[in-house]
C-alpha cells in the first residue's frame, strides 16, 4: 500500500489506465431520502478534479463516501485499486473492521470547510499528532517533518500558535499541512475557501495550486470557478445526486451543454 | 466619546453631578442583620452547652486527626473510582453497541436511585452473602457435576470477605460506584459538547476510535467536565460522613461521634464536625475557584489564556489516563 508508484512505465497491460479514484453507481440514502443516485466518476493519478454543483446536490456526501465517513448503500468506490470500506472474499463483500477502515483513510487526506483543527494543540502538534499516533513516527522526526510542512504552506513562523490565534486562511493552511503529514496519495477538499474572508481565499488557493503542480491527486469541491479553470484537469457538475455534466473545465465553463449547468454557472460567474 | 472624536473643537462637558438614589431599605436590613448576628454571637459565648474549651481540647487529638486523614483518603479514592468508572460508563453510554448502552443505562439508573446511606450500609454488610470471595472459573462446581466430578473447584485465589470488605473498602466502593453514575452524566455532557467535526477530522486522519477519544475528544471535553467535578468532589467530602454508619472507624465523623458518645458531650462534637467540614470544604472551594478561573479564560480568543488552558488540560488529561491504567 505504501510506496507504490503510480503509473509504472512497464507495468502490466491496463495498469497505466487504472484510475486513482474509481466510483461506480454510488448510491447513498439518509433514511428514506436518496442523496446520491448513482454517481460514476474516475480520477486519474495526478489529476485535479473539481466538483461543482448547487447546495444540497450531494457533493459533500460523495466526498465523505470516498473515505468512508459515510457508508454507501449501493455501488462501489475504489481508491488506488482498493475497494473502500469492504473486502471481497469468495465473491462476497465483507464489511471492514474499524481498524482496517482507519488504515485506508490514512492514505486519503481531507480538508474541511470549517478547518476542524484541534483547538487544544499548537499548529505544530496539529500536524505532528497523526504521524506519531498512526504512522508511529518518532516524536522528534514527526515534529521536524511537521515544521517543514508548515514552512511549505507559508506558516514557518506560526508553529507554536494555537488555532484560536490564527486567521481563517492560516488555519486552513495548517489543516492542509495536517492532511499532507500522513503522506496521502489522494486529497479531498470540501469547499476549503467558503468559510474565508475574500482577501484570505487567495493564500489557500495558492497552496492548493502548489500541491497540484507537485502532482497530487485532488478532488476539490469548490465554487471558485477561476481555480477550476486554471488548475482543474476535469470538472464534474452535480445536481440532485447525479453527475449532470463533466469534461475539461475550460470547455465546460466556456460552453456548458446542459441547461442546469448553464443556470448554475450563470449564477456563480 | 464618539462625539468627542468627531468634533474635537467642542469642549468636553462637565462630569455629571447628580444626587444619587438613596437606599433606606439597605440600612434597615443592615440594622436587623446586625442585631441578629449580635444575638447569635451572644448565644455562642454564653450558652454552656457549647462547652468550647472541651471541644477545642478534643478536636485535635490523634484519633480525630487519623479520622481526618481517613476522610481525605476516602474522598480521594472514591472520586478516583468515580471519575475513572464514570468515563468508562459515559463512553459505553455513547457507544454504538446497544448492549453496552443498556448496561450503562441500568448502572446509572440503579446507583442514582438508591440513597448513598443505604448503599453504604448494603456494601458494609455484603459479607453476609459470601464468607469468602474467590476468583477462578465461574460455575466450576456445576461444570464439575456435569462431568460427574464431585466438588470440582477451579479457584485461583480468594480472600475472606471480612478482610476484603473492611469498612473502609466497603465505604469506598459504595461512594465510588455511586459517584461513577453521576460522573458518567457529567462526562457524557462534556463529550457531547465537543464539535462533531473534531471526530471527523481525526477519523479522516486515520485515528482509531480509542485514539480519538483519548487524544482529541476528552482533552477538549475537560473544559466542560472540570467545574462540575469540583462540585462533586465537595459533595463527596461531605458524603464520607455517611460511612460512619457502616461503621468505618478511620473516618472523621465516626471519631468525633465516638468522643461525644463516650463523654456524653455529643453536641460540642457535632459542632466540631461542622467546623472541620467547613475547613475542608473551604480548601476545596479555593481550589475550585482557581481551576474555574483558568477555564473561563480559555473561552475567549485571547492567546495566553489558551496556552494556560492547555496546561491544565494536559495535567488533568494525564491524571485521568493515569487513573485509567
Ligand atoms: N447526516 C445526514 N442526515 C440526513 N441528511 C443529510 C445528512 N447529510 C446530508 N444530508 C442531506 O443530503 C443532501 C446533500 O447534502 P450535501 O451536504 O452532500 O450537499 P452539498 O452538495 O455538499 O451542499 P453544500 O453546497 O450546501 O455543501 C442535503 O439535502 C442534506 O440535507
Ligand atoms: Mg457541502
């Protein structure tokens, strides 16, 4: 699971086309309300996929299904070839134990709209906590790496600050560093800039652009059309729990085919 | 003030000099209370039943001091049991396993329904159920009989109930187990006060449920848990007097009562008990005041307060996990 390099040059046939994220017919209901009605999605390694859609269309829910924060009711999701949340044995699906689910989540980073930093820990400890606890790294090594990551997101001088002492943009950058500390092969962003004052959006987007440039596979729920156009490799437009339209972001934004996409883009542009 | 800054050329107005409202009622109250206090003090000094010199002679004697130490030890031990078990029961109560939830509900129900005095007497007399308490294979005799072996026993070790359930241990269990039921409710409220997003963020990082509870949720819940725990500790200190009826002899109230009974001077000894509990409780109240002051500071966004808050959280968190181990 670790150290597997994506896209091996002389791999078995078909290996290079294996997507990092592959979802098929994902259905999810809360009680009697079906929120996801059969989502199909493929995201290649190194690709930045932007997820757009009106409020309540199921974007967050789908993202949370990818790291099994929500259990799906039908369909399947694979990340780097591995089935999420279930194990296939003898042609049957077995639910994973809590420990196994936790192990799968380690390679999937997630960034939340409301940051969800741990308020009782410094920025440095927020980033170093999971590597020491989960990856069993030495405390000193983990802190060193955490400091380097915070440096990378431009917070090298805020290591000892508590989340309450940081601006929203700074908090979100700590949250990104915290996710990166687990060396994920996939990053999920759920409206990472929606809770920020407009003048702070840029600093977070810059960090994300940097990540994209370094080849991180990312799924980004966002209303930042500019970001989608500039950084996105693909754009997926969801509405009412289904994928309405997808394609190259620049083409979809310039020339949406579907009426609902047109209506939505007209509102956010 | 805003007027001032907008129009600096205008002169600052004279400070208001108004006649303040008079409060004749207050003066009346002061007079009434003053008379009552004077009457009370007069009674304290002149009424022979207080027998002050006798009381002061007796209340610092070694057996009483031993009782005092016993009371403090009992408070600490019962609270440790109460807090540790309370955390376990709170976590069971919030678990997804319906059996664990049920068990914790029944536990809380039972120990909150039965008065502590009754519990204390009950635990003090558990020796009636078993003369010896032994650990080993459950139902060993019945299993032996099933295979035709007479008097088959698989016991590892045992104690005489009299040795194990000394008054002190019985009292400690009665108070500690009952306290756990109340602490469980407090801890549950604390855990539920922590934002759901905290758990989700930790889950997304791959932490297991136990790790999330220990490292993320409980340290944050402490802010809500600590103040009522201070109240519980004070209440516990007072409730230790109940075990005098088990009876537990290494306990403050028992000792004071004993002196009173022996010398036919019960009333002065009850007054002595009053004074001792006042002193002990006041010490705890001071401690609680500083603890709560620390925690109320952390609520704002001020940075230094957060740093201090963390210090306490780390300490108490460490204490709780030590008790866990
Ligand atoms: N835990 C839940 N229980 C019940 N219903 C839920 C739950 N979570 C989400 N929903 C419902 O699912 C639908 C989709 O929610 P979701 O959060 O995925 O939308 P979204 O596309 O992320 O919207 P937004 O842009 O507002 O974040 C909503 O109607 C919401 O009310
Ligand atoms: Mg959402």
